């Protein structure tokens, strides 16, 4: 069974903490074929609460299939302007 390292940033940490869901450097077992969107669902967040996902340090699509050893981080809406460009998700559209 694949294992990923999961992190959530900023406001998402508060939301997960209220639900008693770990959010920092968590080793998470996933099924083969699990996507970033599946993990968002697993941690009881809606896609609207997540603006971007980082997979192994790079912004990726929500439908990216995760592999054993991958690192996944969730970024909430509201990251300050200049950092959006540097991080690679300025005006990034989420899949419908």
C-alpha cells in the first residue's frame, strides 16, 4: 500500500485541527490510484477550500495520481499576490 507525506497550510490547518485530523508531515497510507482530490475528500475538505495542491514541491492538477513516497501539500485560497506567481498558481483554474 503506497504511503505519502501529507501537509496542509495556513487556514486549512485550523479547519483540520477542529476535526482532529493531523495536518503536518503526516505519513498517510493510500490506495493505488488515489488522486490529490481523493485525499482532499479523505481529510473532509471541499475542493473549494483548496486553491492549489503541491505534489513533490510543484503545483499539480487535483486529478494527479499519487505514488508511494510522494509529498502532498494543500494550499488554501488567499495566498498573497506576488507569491502566487512564484508558487506557480496565479489564476490557476481548478477542474470542474
